[in-house]
């Protein structure tokens, strides 16, 4: 169900350099043939599993606040099982921002505070801290990511009796239409921006350009509105 949503957002990653932080191997496997490079960075607290790509082993074990990559290395960043258990969310988000190129895209997948999967000890998404949309939006905007697209996945309860494909598909359609805030997971795409945007309700003229790594300030721009993507 998560891959279905991700493929809607990322139908093609041809020629891109992609970073997966957390546990992203299964989600990025469909892009192995087309992407220029995929690197899987797994936090030391979780441990690493070896994954092979077209250039050999693509997995590395790293500290989440010291990613071993140069600034602006990746066009696209995916974070799964990364934000829920980090001891310092801002440090992690800042590192993901640093290694993403300007105007590059990040997708964060996290447990939904309002869903059932965050309440189940049997679920891999039941450990650590769940997030609401407003909490995730604040965490992203604090470091310079501008959230643009939101979605949800896993509307069925985390029970084996609901694991059949037909039931899962029906639950997804029902949840997306009737109860979108009840998803087990939230998915959000953000864009790396080199300037600070005003929060909702503030006037665009109050925007202040703040360069992150030197250079001249970037011209003011009116912030774009949020939108949902559907699979």
C-alpha cells in the first residue's frame, strides 16, 4: 500500500541520485534499474542489512546526525522508519536537508498519531514517536523543507484477518474517500528551499530570504499551497 502511493508520486527516477534513510530497501527496489545511483543509509541504532544494486553493495551504517555525504549530493531523499525513533529530530532533518540539492525533493513516511498502526506493538510502525500532519509540517519547515503534497496509507487495522489483498484495496479506497485522517501512515513530500517562507496566515511581504551556505539572498516568492496526491 505504501509503494502504491510512492509510485504515484515518483513514477520515474531516471538519472537521479537517490538517498534512502532508515529502512528503504523494499520501497526503492523498483527504481534500481532507472536511477543513476541509490544509496541506503541505515542509522546505527537500527543496524544495517546488506542490499545490492547495479554497482554492488549500496548500504552504509551511519550516525543520523553525521551523514557521510557532501552537501547537495542527492536529487531525491526517502525517509522511512527514520523520524519516529531519532533522539534529535531537528538534527536528522537538518542532515537530510544538507545532503539534498536545492529544489530537490524529500518524502517522509511516518506513523500517523491518529491511526491504529501507531497503537500496535506488533506493527513495525508501533515503535517510537508518531506524528500528526501539523507536527510533521512544523519539523520540515523548521529546517527549510517546504511541504507540498500529503497522502496516507494503511487504513486497514494491523490485523492478519485484514491482510488479504482485496480487503486491503477496499480499505484503502474507503479510507481515502471517507476518513482520510485515519490512515496508519502519513506521507509527505517536501522541497528543499534556501529561504524561509511565512507560515499560513502571514503576509507574503513579510518573507525574509536567508541563504544557508553563503551567497546572495534569493528573491522573495509567494509560497505555494498544499495539495493532496491520489493513487
